[in-house]
């Protein structure tokens, strides 16, 4: 699927700077394609019941081949969990604790906060096997044991980036700097939306925030209709969704109709797709007045379900966000990001892992079990992981108040997937005895992205968007589908 949308005839500054490119041929072609974008909004009747997608960009589309996943829930552990504490036990580190790794292992690798000859830190937890698959988990991840046979653990992930913001942006957009469309935007661009009453791409965040900021859910150079919609933490994720007092439904409808007519007139003049996005936002705001209260009303959930997730519907938590994600999938939301920050364990990696797992592991297991119980897991891809791993060596810095921590480690880390066409009950890939290098089946971030797009029905090399004179893709210049991960 390639972006073949004709160039608009207007010459708004935004369009000229963002989409015109450098060829005069595009300018000439624009004169032959008058009014193409504007035709999508003719007869728009306003937010009281008009077209929820004036641009037509979110209309449902067919992927390249039948998809296994219809929705994605991406649980992003911002800050990078320690694979050595949670998924990838290395007894050799315990034997070497207090001594440096062999110089041949370190090579010319440099780190942000430690020296290459820093002493080794041994594993901080006991590990055990779970399920018929024999999945190996550190004790903080014990809750995942109940659903271990539904999970595919990938222990050989690698990335090009070793600082948080670039690595988070790289995982989500395939590029280390802001400006490229994120994974959710690519999914929306390729598949369109199945719901008119909720945003098709929703972002939630629990914890203190993420280093990569809004670039993690940005549509980049694509129209902003593909950008993720942020739901706030707390019991009111969507602000101002209710009509103010003394502001009647009739006055609201007339206001929206007037705004919509003005926007449609301007869109017809300059053909700026951002105006169509603005119109769609008003339409969605009107629909959210009905759909949002229903989404956030947990009274239709059984006590068994609430106990499973262990969440208070009136209190913000990762568990509440997971339950909301399941409810969104049931209502046709296409892509859901949940960012949980706080995993950056430069000090006290043991306490950090215990705390973050206590906040997330039971809810993650509940989400997978609940999707399985409701028949949604087969067509919902659940992704869990951070931006990179942690070093086998200890980080200790008295001047910064740090001890018994681990630094950033891009060479090897673990993530996992479940559902949505992914093979369940398996572990894939391996690292050396120090957990430093991948030794079996390395998977680069671009391979992960290509595999995710494959579950959604896309050939990652054919899903492209033309911008600034060339075709872009999420994986851009390399990456391969990891067929061994597919069911």
C-alpha cells in the first residue's frame, strides 16, 4: 500500500512546506487535480451527525493479505526493564560478582554512566519455570506464570540506540529523531478505523511520563488525523466532554455547524488536510459525549473481572488502563499504547524491578487472560517491553547517590508478545553466559516492527508513504519478518 493521494491544488504554507517536495512536477500536477480533497466534505452537516472523517483518510481499508491481528495493545515499559532480573537468568554473573567482565566481551563499547571495567552485578532474584512451555521467569514476574503458555518471549532483541528518548522514538517510529510516523499511525494509515465513536488510536500513560514525549505517538509527516489521541490519567481521561451548564444542545449544535461550515469553506479554498483533521476532531468530540461515559462506566463488568485486574475503577493505575484497553478493543479501537514509566534502574535494580512489576505484572497477566476468556486474544496483539536492556555490570556512583543499579544496554534485551497471530508458549533467541551479546537468532527493532505489521496484514516493504520526494516506510531501509514467531 502506497500513499497515492493526489497533490492538492491549494498552496497553503503548511502544505507547501510539508508535502510539496522539491519537484516542479508536483506543482504542475496540482493544477490538474482541483478540489479532490474538498470533495470529501461537500454537504457536511456539522457535529450533530455529520461525517466523522471529512478527509476520508480513516475509512476502513484492506491490508495486503488477511490479517491475524485486528487490534494492538502495546504495553511500553519506559525506562527499560532489566532482562537479567526478570527473564534471562545468568548464573555466571553470580560467580563473577565484584569482578570485571573479560575485556574481549566488552570490546569498544562505551556507556553513559559506568566504565567498561565496572564490576559485575549478579542476579537479584530467583527464577522458576512456569506452564507446560517451561517459561523461565524471575520472581517479580511470577504473575505471568498463569498465562505463560499464551506468551512468546523474545530474548534476543537488539537496538541501535542507548539513550532513552532516541531509543523510545526509534522503537515506535523506526528513526531516532522526532518527525517520523509512529507504529500506531502506520497501522491507522494502512487499515483505517473501525469505530466512529472513539478515536481509533488511543494513548494512555501511567507513572511520571516518557522521555520520548509526544513523538512516540505522533503521525510525523503524515496528516495529523493519524496521530494518537491522549487519554489523561485519573478518573476523567477526557476533559470537558460534558456540555457546560446553561449551554443547550441546540446552541452547541448550531455552534458546531457554524464552525464546520467555516472550516469546510476554508478547506475548499486551500485544501490543507489539517483543516479536515480539525473538522474530524469536532465530530469526534460530539460523539465522545455519548461514547466516553459508556467506555468509562465499569458497572457492566463482573466482580470476577474487577478482581482479576485488581483495580479500583475510580483510581488511576496501570491495571485500570489495561481494563480500559480491553473495553476499547471491544468497541473497535485499532491501536492502544499504554506507557508505564519508572523502569530506569541506575540504582537499586532489585527494588526498582520489584516495584514496577508489582504495578504491572498482575494486570498484564489479567489482560491476557481476559482477552483469552472473551475470545479476543486471537485477533488482538499484545506487546510488552521497553526501549533496550540493562548491563551485566553494576552502576555505583556515590556522588549521584547510586548503588546496585544497571546502566543502559542496547546489545541485548527481552520483550514478549501474545495473541494476534504470534506463536504461544515459546522462548526465542538467546544471549551469552553474561547476558551481554545475542548468540542465537538476533532480532533487530526493525525486525520486530516488520513482524508486527505482518500480523496486521502488511508487507512492511510495500506499506509506504510518499513524502519530500521519496517513499518512506516504518522499517525504512532494512528489517525482516521473523516467521518463527508466527503461529
